[in-house]
């Protein structure tokens, strides 16, 4: 079945109920593949993201397809929800394929508490989290401002730096993607402006869709996998979603300027200047990857410090110790990242530069990069939804490793711009509406609540069902929110 995109005249072929192909045409070097159902595809047509899928397929050295997850929406250069892998010799690295919030990611903790244990204390928990964890654009804690030497240690060592400072345990590191540290980080490649922006922001949420959320496991879809991840019904969980703050944003901004020059220098033809890039195997490419790794490590450390303050808050309000709280990290995943990984291409193992822009790594059972206690289950995949509905826990699959370079969706995906959401929320009391649904929310500003209202996002269940039915992720459990703080 061939269909035309009414806005861009992009031809789309149906492969099956959950996969769609944009055939290679013109200067595209490969096909585009979109994971979506038919209803979702109609919504995807409403923005520029399908055009961005085709644009990514122009880039030199792309391996496999230009991929889009079901939470796809328009982004800078690459679509959010875009995945693309590039050959290390002939391919490129692009800041637009990572995004401004480098290593924006999510982590999930399980606890020894049940829903009934905290129902009458959820207001106090949310209020205390809001006090202990700074949020908003300029949020910072006075007791954790880094001097240059310490900040560069954070950029080099990531979550390990935080653990060494007493913010967590060695066991936490075992349950973070890449153990919370990309090894190719080089702080000398990070600008003074980026360092200034990062000095006072470690341990902060930031703004927008970032959050700390208290929830409970409402549904188990696979008892064996849930047991492997330590999840059971009615169990209290905490989810943290944030990234590299102003430091990561500045790194992206700095290197977009570099890459605009590099694209011209290396004669790379771009359908959109937002895809500016440099060969992976070039000085500019290596410099970007080294600086990006620094920002990624900052984000890992950021989530680790926040985790420590979540634990302190829970102990303080619940008046129990760590032994009874049992607030253990299940896993921490990156969303906006480019990493050198080994994948099988045409039957041979090959190292590639894999860009995941608003997409989650989803490695299968038995993969050596999956923590030992999850080796038989597969890598945990954490899919947050909007603040009014639910989030999901999944695991990676062998099919994802073969089809999508071990990648899957990262969340619900916006269907409404922030401006449109604010307009739609006018006259409504979103916080009260959520309270009536049993969800307590605190935020640094009313605008954020409007921008992040549930209707601004796709129903994450629809997104997760596409991923599950397409075989590039496997459902384990669903989590419903009880209370949260927003950026």
C-alpha cells in the first residue's frame, strides 16, 4: 500500500501493522523505517518528523536504515525518536543526532514499601522532594557548587565521582548504562562557558519535562521478568528524569558552530543545516565525541546525586532507615547520546557510531553489556509517560538488536507543542485536575505544568504496544504516578 504525506509528498509503504518504509529516493542513501500503527502514523504526518527521517538518510556512511520510533516528533536536525548508525571510517557524527540535552535519561528505583504505606504521606513526600531537589531553569543547591577541578572530575568519572563522594553505592554503578561513565571524555574539549553553566547545577532537575516521580506498580505483564527486576504489584517506585543541564546545552551549541564549518570543509551535502556534522574519523568528530562524553558523564552524576537526595527524603519523611526503605536502583538509561558500539552488519561484527535521539538502548538477554543479574532477562528499558497516566518497564530483545541497533522508544512523545499546550491549558487548573485523579504535583512554575499537561503527549500505552508488538521491546510492568515534582 502506498500513501502520500499530504504535507511533504513523502511516499510511505506499509511493511506490516507496526512498520512503515519511506523508500530510498533522490539523494537518500537508504530507506527510512518508522515504527508505528496506522492511527499513530496519521498523527506523525502532522509535523516535519517524516521529512527529518528522509534527511538523515542523506548522511554519508549511514549503515542500515534511518529509523524512527513510535514516539517520533519534530526535533533539531534528527527527529526526536530517531536512530541512525554510521560507519567509523566513512560515516559522520552529528550534534543534531544527539540533541541539546545530552544524556537526558531516566532511572528507576524500587523500594520495600507498598502503595498503602505512603498514601497518607504523599503530600509530605512531594513537598520535601521539592525542597531537597532544586528545579526550574536556574535551580541549584548552595551546598554543591563545584570548583573547576571537581567539575572536571565529574566530567571524567560521571556517576563514579558521585558514589566516591558518598552519593550512592557501588551497586548503583552496576545498574547504570556504561556504569555511568563514557571512557572517551576529555574536559579540555569543553568550553569555559559550558563549565560555568555546569558549576552550580549538579543535582538539579532543570525545567521542561524533567521530573522526580513517586509511583506504584499497577500491572505486571510478565511475572518471571518482573521477578528478575525485583518488581511486584503495589510496590512503590521512584523515577528520575533529567540530563546534563546547561553544561550539555552549551556543549551542543558550541559544537554545532564547529560542525557547520566542518560540513563545508569536508564537502558534506546537507538537506538541512541542522544536520551539520563531521566525519567520525576526523579531528572535529573526535573532539565532539570527547566533549559529548563529558556532558553525558555530568548527566550520569546528576541523576546519581538526585538519587541520594531522594533516598534521604524518603527516609526523612517515612522515618525509616535504608534497610527498611530498600530503595535500590533498577537501572538508568540514556536517551540522547552517540556511542561507539559493536553490531552485526551483513553477518560480520562491526563497530559503529550509533546515534539515539530521544531513543533508549534496548540490548537483549545474554549481551555482555547487560548487568549480570539481568543477563537472562535482558536490559531494563524505562519508558516514562505523561504526568497524568502511567509509565512502563520493558526489556530489550534480540529482534531490537538486529533491527534497530538495540534501540527502542524513550517515552510518550509530544503531540502538542509547548506553546499550543499553554494555550490549551488556559483557564484550566491542571494541578487540581491531577489532584482529583490522585496525583500530587509541585512545580517551579505554572507554565511548566501547562506545557506538560497530559494531553500534550501521546498515550504512552499506544507507543509501548507498538514496540511490544513489533518485537523491539518486551512489556514487563506498568507504573502509575502518585506524586511528582516537575522542573
